[in-house]
C-alpha cells in the first residue's frame, strides 16, 4: 500500500498523545468542579420562596389584635369588633375569634360592665342613669347593662354618694347666694345622673345646714 497506510509506530505515538491529553484534562476538570463546590458552599442559601409566599393566618392575626387591645385596657365585645374592623379583618373571622375568646373568658361583657360601673362610681361619683349611658357608649347591650346596674347600684348608697358630692362642692361655692348654690349643685348632680327628687332633697338639706346660712 502506498503512504495512505499508518505504521504500528505511528499508531502507538498517536495513542500516547491521546492518553497524555486526556490525563492532563482530568485534573483541570476536577479543579474546576472543586472550585464550583467551594463557591456554592460560600454563597448564601437561596431564599425560601415557599416561606416568603405563605400568607399569615387571618384568625391568628385577629387574635393578636384582640390581645393587644385587651392588654391596653379592658374592652367590650363591640369595641373589639370595631378595632378588628378598622384593621380590615373579615367579619366572619372576627366573629369566630371573639366567640372563642368569650368561651375562654377573655371577652366578657358582664364582667367588663361590672368593672366599669364600680370604677365610675368611685372615681366620678356617677349615678345609675349616667352609668347606663356610659355602658351604652361602650357597646354593652341594654340587657347586660340592666343586669349589672341592678347588682351594683344600691339606691341608699347612691343617695349617700350624692351627699358627699354636694358637701365637697358646696365648700367651693362658699359666699354665693343660696339660690346660686342650689342651681349649680343641681346641675352637677344632673350631669352625674342623679334623679331630680334625690338631688333636690340632698341639696336643700346641705344648703340649709351650711354654717354660712344658719340664723343666729
């Protein structure tokens, strides 16, 4: 055959070159893979798309709102409903959460009303009519308010509280005409919800017994 044929020596030389070339390429590939592994290890982990995409549970959000409201101060159910509505809470979710909190005693309009009545009696000297108005403004139902007022308001205690208020205020009205004193005292008791018959009886007694109006 002519020069187209390849001798055994030439075949061996070509094979040696192929092996040498493959051997030199493998370490490079390994180094490349090791470098890639180190780079991946040192890079920050990819974001957790699943965690980021999770919507907060509507009931849990509503519970947290209610608990924060109650931590600030006691509230009626109606006040809590208004707070949830302002935060855009779904009415059905709000009702479900508040129902559950009533079951466990965290929301209790009767207990709330009793606390409010006692504090307003002591702190502001309010009588039954004014207390009923305050409870209504706080969202307490008329039925619950009536029950609590029957338990917490005693007519005899209320009249005694009116006397205390009149005696205290009368000292500040010293020197005024009895008619002026009577008018101002009546206005004060009316704003605090005392019945007119109780107010006028207590005021007349106080003004008549005041030392500045006693006759020698």
